[in-house]
C-alpha cells in the first residue's frame, strides 16, 4: 500500500514568519542568499516533458587518456590510458521511503469516472532513471519512463483459477502478491504465466537476485493486450504511449501546508493513468491503482491465450469510483463556502438537541455560543460537579487583560460564574497544560532551571553588594583600586610611632559597624533584589549586536535564554499543544466545514506562566518569572535589525475540515493585504495539516482590516486532478481544448481571455469520420475507458496550432511547438482548477452577516461574532477581597504587549463602570485555603462512637499521644487513624472530616493554632486517599468562630472498610499558640477535636477527642 505524509509536522513551528523575515534580510544584503532553483511567483509553475538524470541506471564505462609533452622537447611521451566500469543503481522493484509525495484520488476516497488517477513523486528524475526504449535522436522531445500507472476493477486482478489457489490466499487489499524473483522465474519457466520481469525462460536479468522480494499483479492476457498493444502493429507490445503520461513540474509552494515546509520551490514528477473509471456502473465501485515497472514489455512475446501476465507493482492504493453526475471538487468548495461559520456549536445544533417546546436558559446558551463546553470537575474538597472550559481558539473577540499573572498552582486562575454557580477552568487548564509541556521537554526544563539559577545567584550577589556598600561594609574592584594609593601611604607610615594610636587596647579597637538585615523576607531586600534581577535578566537576554535583544537572527549572550525563548515562542503558536485542546467538542467542527476563530491571548498567558513555573525553586523566583516575561515583551516589541516590523504572533485563523484537505494535502491558502491583486504570504504565520482532513491556518492580523482584505483557497498545481475531459458518459466524451502558449508569461492574455477554450469537441462512442478516435470505450467485450495515444496528443497539438494560425496567421509565434509533448498533454489533461474566495469586507467581523446561496461558492463576508454585549442587570455578582476583573465586553487592544507588568498590579482592584458583565479572578499572589460553608449548629453531644480509632501526637514525641506543648516553632502533627474492626467491614467510607478550633485561645475555647499557613497535609500510608486542608467557621455562643478542617477523601467515590487499615495523616508546620497566659480558673486547656465519618449507605458517625495543651511549658517564640 502506498504510504505518504498527509499531515507533515514542521521541525520549526514558526518557519513561515522566519522565512519571510529572512527574505527581507536577504533583500537588504544583511544575509547571504540561499542557492535554490529558479524562483517562480505564487500561482506559477513550469512543466518539463522529462527530466533526465546525468546517468541512467545500468552498466557504464569510462575511458581516460592523458598525453604529456615537455615544452622544451619535441618528443612526445607515450599517452596513458585507463578505463573503468561502474554500475549506477536505481530503484527497480520497490521505491525508497519518502519517494511518494502524494496520490490522487487518495487511499479510500471517492471521485468521478472522468478522473485519471495520478501519483506525484518527490524525485523529479525518478521516472527516467531507467532506460526502457533507446532513443536514436538524443534531442528527442519526449522520453519513455520506466513507470506507468494502471487502474483495475477488483475482479480484473482476482485469481480465481484453481492453479493460482495458493497465490490467491496471499492477495492483499490491492490484490498484489508478494513473491521472490526466483519464485516468479520458476512459474514463468513452468508456463504458468508470462512476465517481463524475468527472461522468457525464467532466468533473471543481470544484477537481479533470486531472493529479492517484490509485489506482483496478475493481469488477464486479454486486458494486457488491450493496454499495451501497438496502435500500428497489434501483434507486438508498445510502451511508447506512456511518454505522454509523465512529466516534471517546478512549482511555487507558497501557501502549501506540506510542500511549503521545505521552501518555496518544489520540483516534482507526475505519472498519470491513461484509463478512467468504468462507465457501466450505477453505484460506487472500488478500483485499485498500481504503479508498475514496464521494462522489457516490448520484448515480451505476443499471445492471445488465456494466461496471465505478471507485472511488478512498486506502489498501490485503492479508491471508490462514483457513478456519473456525482459529487465533485466544485461541489465541495461550494458547500464549504456557503456553510462557513465561527468555531463553536451552531445555534441550530442546540435547538436540535432539545425537545419540542424546550429551551436553554439564556445564560447557558450564551456560554455555549461563546465556545464553552462543560466538563467533569472535582473540587478541592472532593465533590464531583461540572465546570466550564474553553480552548485557545474562540468564536468571539476576547480582550487581553494586560495583567502579568503569576500563579503557583493555576487554581487561582479559576473564574466563578455567579449566575450559574459553575466554575470556569479555562485558564487553570491552560496553566496546568503549560507546566506539563514544560516538564515533558527535558531541554527546556534544564535551560529554564539553569537560567533561573543564574539570574538568582547574580541578583543575590548584587543585592548583597548593594546593601553592604550602603552600610559601608563593601568596596567593589574599582573603589579598591581608587583607594590603593591611600592604603600604600598608610602602610609606609606604619614605622612612625607618632601615627599609631596609643592605649591598652589600641590595636583591637573595632570600626563602627551597623547590623544589616540580609534575609530574603525583608521588604528592602526584596525591592533591591527585584531591581537587580531585572538588570541581570536584561543583560542575559541581550545579543552581540549592540542595542538589540536576542531575536533569533543574531548571536545570543546566553545559550539558555536562546532555548527558553524559542520554546516559549513556539507555544505562542500553539505548537505541541494536543489537538483535543483545540477541538473540545466534535460539534465545533463538523465534516465539510470552514470555521474561523480568534486566539485568546489570556489563554496563551496562562500557558506560558505555567511553563515558566517549573523553574520556581527559590523564595524570590516569582520575581525571576516576572523578569523573564518582561524580557519576552521586550523581544516582541523590538524590531529586529534590518526588519521594519516586530516579531509576528498569531491572532486569528481558521480550521478547515474537509475531504479537500485529504485530496489536496497542499491545498493553497493565499492571502492578500491592501493590494488585492498581489498575494501577501506574510499574513499567514502558521499553516499545518494537524490531522487527516483538518487544516489549521493562523493569521497575524484581523481579517477584513485594511491590511487583510482577501482570502483564497485553491487547488495546488501538482495535486489538482487530471481528467479525460469536461464530460464523460457511456456514449460521449466532451473535451474543451485549452489555450497553450510558448511565449513568456507576461505576454500571454489574462483573465477570461486566457481561460476561454480554443475549441470544444464532442467525441461519440460510435465514431465520427470527421474526428480521430482519441478514446476507447470498450474492446473485445472489455470495458476499457482509455485514452488513445498518440492520437490524443496529436489531436491536441493540431487543434491548438490551427487555432493560433487562424487567429494570428501562418507566421504566428504564440505556439511554436512542431510536435506534441508530454507537457502539452499534462496541461490539457489538467482538470479545471477551482478556488474559493473569502472576501473580507470591513464589516466582516460582525454578527448577522449571511452569504448568498446563489453566489457560486464565493463568500461575500465572514460571519464572525464581535464583542459580547453586557450581561443583563440581574447577572450582577459580588466578590470580597482583592481581585482581577476579566471584562468580556471591553475592546481588544492588539498592540498591547504579550504581558504588561504594571506597578502595583498584583492585588489591585479594577472597577469598571458597568459591573454587570464581570467575572472575577482572585489575585494570583494570594494563597487561600478552600472555603467551605459555615456550620449551622454547634457540634452535637452524645454522638455514637466512630468505626476508626483516632489519636493525635507530635512527630518528635510519639510516646505522648493527645498532648501537645507550645515549642515556639512549627511542629508536624500526626493524626493517627486506624481501623478498629469492631463493625461490619462492608461499610463504604465516603469521607472523614477532622475539625479543630482555630484562633486566639480564650476562656471558653482552646485552639490548636491561631492560623494555619504551613505547607499542607499529606497521607502517611494509604495514598488511595487525598487529604485537603480548609478553613470554615462554627457558631459558639451565637458568635462565628474560625475552625480548621482536614478532609480525607478516597480517590474513587467510596472505599470498603475491609480494604482499609491505616489512614493516618501528617499536618506539617503547625504553630501551637503560647498558653503561658492561660488562667488556672479556666481549667486545663483542652482542644476539642471533632471527627466525623460519612458512609455511602449508613448514617454518619461522630466523636470528640480532647487534645491536652501543656500550659506550663513556655513557648520560645511568638506566633
């Protein structure tokens, strides 16, 4: 089966903007040009009838003769002669990997009967690397290739003869059989079949090995004769007809997803089949296509017997042929053009999913139309619920917040929709994805960690120098050198007793010294560290070009920054992001649809922040992360040397899901700026086939703007299909002969004058004495459907020549070919090239636009949703505490930097005039425990005993359970939880909640801690459970008092008690309050710890533990 890449992934995701930048720098002489073949403009191609290699395959001889003569001697020395034989090796029975560029129709796809299948080969010389027919004239205009493309019905290749029963078992999907050359030779020698692959007696040709494996097809002799018989002498076989069916094309690959990866020049060879689909079918029929070796066929003895002829198949595939008047490329483009929309579920789909008379709440429907989907979500406390999420490709314009979001976990990027009560996890998921992608890339993780450590060490050293220097305790190198003369004078004066101080302790009097606080937590140290980190980062991100940061076109000062910047920029292009983050729901991108989107830069911000978070190992690493983001901004804002624009970044784009992307993997996307007559390839920043049948294209500017007015999708010239003619029926072939010129392109007519056929001829099945027979419908009861050569080539040449002579006279120079060529046949057989134009009107990105059903597939505007309107007044919500507002209705500023670090941005509160459309995002630097609902009543008394047994003790004194001492430093507490086995082991545990009083201890209440801000809790033994610390309140004497909770949850919904033994938890970093002021009249201080067990079917169980505090032990420090 043929194998070729439908979806090629470029090694550099940003190769398109980098290629454009390189072209600009080359045009200005700042970079050396690449040595490439002749450049063609977009939309141009050059055809060659053949492309001979320097040496064809086979045995060659080289002879040399060297004569030597001395200048001052008339005597000539004997000449030296030498000869050498060598063999040029070329593929013969199989093609190397990567030889096939594409095929048409693709494997498993459908197409019409008039289509002639073809194969595109990556090597432009491959069809002529072997010699089939030796040409007497070295200047001949056409050459016979050694490859031919044949198509068959399945029954034409099936081996039903009993003598081939064993071979039939080995036939694959394309009905080829794998055998060695030796086995084939044995069959030929035994008269079981005939084959040009081996000699008539079964012997092998020179250079062949009997153990060589190959794929073979067995063709009925009758069909073989019809395909290969000579037009002049039907008793011999002739392969000269195939010289019209292979040629080479030099194309401009700009705008192509696959071929464009390797550059803007592509030189490929094309082999076309002479046979069309069967005309007697009334339903789709499977056909198989084989690329065969036609060497030695002229030497094969002609026969009219009932045997089989075996040919070697180098590549094969199958497709489905449709009956006449079926779906075609034109219809596909028209359908895509008339059903385009934005990237979301369609409103009609929402209506279809509801029953009669049902309707979604307006808010839910609005969320769905904004591109959100619902997903399963488990809260921090373990409850299962639903949440909103959305990917980076959105159907509406999302304003960029401009805030530098620094998060440690991503959870503070969740947004609560107060009207629906559903959490939005969009940016939290993006943050977690960025972290996962960064961890998975070893090179980036190492470079980022090393870069962060370098910045931290240098900034810390400079911070210490700055603080000590201000205190008079440090001199740098320059100051030491400046004071060196004074130091020498002091040393020279040491022998003078008058200059020395006197007294009993004169030698040891200390200089005045001020104590300096160097701790990282000091506010002054933090401020200086931030300044120094910014300066160090700015130094490391510079290049050797003075005044320019590293921009990928100059030399970096830090190799680590080069790796980090390149990786981050690739993520801005969504490279490496799994595709299910693009397509959250299949309804967003149905089959045969074109969907436009806007790229949410807030999502990109969260992704990048998550990626940069993996280098955070030190207390001040958040400052380093901010500095790295500022460095990225500086790169994005600065124009590289020699370029007139800053680095490009994607902003808009579209996804096309269609069979067109499989039929044409190099489907051309052509964009036009302010000049609608000349393509501007710089608009496209990413173009890639991300999946089979799905094309992703990203733009750096807004469609419909003054610099992006037109978008065109069109067939690639090397993949557009070939056809017998405009119409092919069981009794009619209609051919429109095209205008073909041999004059320079700029002198040829343009527009309709160029595409109007010179003549249209209808060929009848029964024949017409006035027209030559160019097509054979059937012969000897065989449905052939083949073009006849050289009759077809000669007829095309004569029609075009006569037309130009009639129009311009006998001396015309428009078309001067003296004989037909393979390029002429290739142009004539090319099916009409259809294209879809998306016209970008100024009002394209507004809702309510519609396309004309009768517009022939050409779009007048783009139905893109604009900014969301403000929500109704009853959607207002309140939020207490610092917050960042995400206002969906604000206009988007595409000139804003990637992130904009503002003074005092963290924790600041933004107050928009209209609060009806606000969604609140907690300030990233605030770390809060998950809040829970306050209990409505005090803890009950006399509750039944729990199944588990509980005790609490500090880690450092396990022998003293239920007793704590204030130590003046943080302690690690063990909450020991064990299964007592006194109850039925069929209980199904859902959760355990441990509640402890928190706050200042008083007469009516002893507390475990004043507040908990430690690193958290962890399971000691059973990691099938999660433990979640949280804060809540309880009502004591009518007053809300704070409590601290540990919630233990199984990972599944519940766990059987018989599977449990030890659920102990360690709570780290607990600061027990100082109880030295506790009054004796209050009694012994005892902290009441409430434990509650919840089960799936049984009633909850509860008990109270009393944790005694030693108030006689004095704490060594404050809280």
